[in-house]
């Protein structure tokens, strides 16, 4: 059985630029907007059957805006699962908007895995930042860059015509973007038992019908309690890694009328 193709990614965006008379405006009109926000880079990586492919980075500086968005569209179009941190609240809709504006159309359907939503639904950490999750679970951190300050430095280097400094800043930005993706995989591994949307049993395309661990594809399962709904009872299994999988067929339940 070939497992699902999982795509972990993170996008970086330029902020909008607008004219305002106040440091605390209650409202900024659309006519005050000078530059619209946009995706300026992304880092992404595929994993299938536990094997990670080379990490991909594209930016409007190192490549071009068209090449960057085309590559991101291509990778999302191939993926069975698309994973990120706050990706359903930020990255996914932001990216889909860019695809729409550029006439790229909609990529093939995929199942989102938003690790921040997994944390929010199951745990109660002090902060919901990726950086804090990395501290608590991985004893690691995001690359120490303030994205907004970095963008302002990039704009200053552009306006000053300092190409050497501009390249150094963009390379630093690329490192920051890539580090977020490497953190995603390790946090995914920590959250794996709680990622309900991930199920290897949906990818048995080789005629097999045996039940495997929904999270890691292990065939070594032992019975571990029952899962009950209001109408049915299902056997629950556990793999050696501690992940739980619910049987597809129910053990018993209310008969239809």
C-alpha cells in the first residue's frame, strides 16, 4: 500500500502599505491602500511512507512571482494532505486568494491538517504560537527573525540600491521560512495520535483490505477498547507507537428501519 502524499508548508507575506493620519485608525479605506498584501515566499516539503523529499523554497526575489505561485500550486495539486500551523486560518485561504487573482484556478482537493487547530482542540498550552509549541515539545525554536522588521529592512535595501545587503537579507528570510517547515514535521510527530483527519486506511489502492494504523501505517495492531456512538459500537486498535485506530465495520448497533 502506498501511503498518502503529505505536504507541509509555510508562506511569508508582505504587509499592505496604506496612508493614514493616525497611529490607531479605526478604519482604513481602500483608497488609502498603496500596496496590497501578497505572498512573497514559501517553503514546502513532501513526505510519503515516512520518506521526506527535498525541501523546496521559492520567493519573488530568488525566482519570480509567477514561478513561486506556479510551484506552490503544483505541489498543493499533488498533495493528499496539506499541513501547516494556523494554515486553515491564514496560509490556505491566503494562498487560494493568490491562485484566484493570478488565474491559476483551484488545485485538486486535499485534506487540511492544521496543527494549531489540533493543539487548540486537544490541549491547552500557554500560547498558540508555533514558536511556543517548538519550545515545549521539541526544545527548539523558530529562527530568531521578526518577519515585519526583516521586510522593512528588505524594502530599505531595495530603495537604497544595496544589492549585496538585499541578497543577504533575502537569504536570511529563506532560512527563517524553511525552519518553520522543519518544525512542522517534528510537531506533527508529537501530535500524531490526535490528528483525526489523517487515515492511512483511505489509501489502500493496491487491493488490500487489511486494517492498518491510521496514523503510521503499521499493521501491528492490538485490540484496545471500544468506541461508541449513539447508534454503533466500533472496535478500537492500538499500534506499538500508541496510536489508536477505529475499525471500519461496527461491532454492533441499532438496526435501520
